[in-house]
C-alpha cells in the first residue's frame, strides 16, 4: 500500500469524495461512503461490499498501516493534510478517514429469508425515516444476533453515511432486503414460517409473556404513528411494560430490549 498524496482539493482523482453532504442527499448510484476506522475495518472484511478508494489524513497512515494493508491491491489510498481533507469533504472530517465503496447486490425478501437458519430472528422496519434510528436498529441487530433486517419503501436507506456511522458498521455485516408492500412482507414471512410480532404500546402480550417460536420477525414502526392498523391486525401484538403514565420509547431502544429478550429465551 503506497499512499498517493493530494495537495489540491480540486484534484480530479478524488472527485468521488468531494462535497460529501450534498451527494448524500441525491444518492450515490450503487456506492456509499464509509467513515472512520471502525467502519473501514468492517468494510474491508465484508464479503458483500467492495472498497473502491480511501481518503485519509496523512498523520494516520502509520497507525493504520496494518489495516490499510488488508485492502485489495487495486484500491487506491489517497492522503492529505487535515485542511485538504476538510476542503474536499466540505466539513471538518474529525475521524480523518473516508472510503468509497460499492454495494453488493441486495437479495429479495424471499431470497434472503430462504438463506436463514431454522431459529432465525429478523427485524422489520416500517416507516422509519430517521437515519439515526435505522443505524441504531442495525447496531442492535448485530449486537443481539439478529439474522437480517427488512425495510419497507418508506424507511430510509441504511447505506446513508450517517446511518452506517451510527450502526458502527453493522449495516455492512447484517444482511438486509427491501419489500415493496405489506402484502409482499407477510407473504414472504408466511412462506418462510416466520411468526410476526408487532411492537405496540397497546399490544395484547407483554414482552415478558412472549415465548419466541423457532422463527420470529419483530416489526417496528416510527415513533409517533407506530405501525399501520393493517400490520397490527396481521401480527401478534406485543408491548414493553413501562412505568405508569408513560408508554413511549425510542425505536432503537425498544429494538434492543426486544432482541435481547428473544435471544435470551429458548425457542418454544
């Protein structure tokens, strides 16, 4: 690995890194930005996604030499001063590392569920448009051993830079798929013998009463509106017991509580 030094923010070799925030808003056509050492490590070791180029603060090269040496030989590593990196990105890049990567092909929901084990646990995000919450869901999925995350069309892109960063790179390790409609979701879950559990403050079961079957799907909606009535009607509804007079949790927090419960209890 021989770094290529960049002295001019307008150097055409690093055009893909320029104006990061503006490009985040319009999408990257099958590519994404990985930010920071931890996420770069996850990217390099991913079997699904491919690094294309790295931009790094020159002061960090020696410390990260071992990690950078794991990159494929044809992935260029560009280095510059902090000032040059900030000018390229359009903001202060305090983590000092960016990578451009190519997304792996995303399977359909049916294809993904068919690859999972007999005691698989999946998380389903419906209408979750906040990148922090999506990142938190993927982080919880990785931490508690969920096998996949499924997303509806209204949920935001987990490969948005901030979502990947909040997930601490878990977006790159936890398999995911998109479904186009609730009908498609429930058909796929039924075909895969998954029991859907919908989180709701008015759920029929408390979480402590829930005994997970062999294959479970945890359905989570946006804070405020929650899950659509149609989804609740087609699922077993579950609530998390809270102090009297309070029934609201951040969706990421709720996700962590439920996944921990399901993974710590034996299947029926």
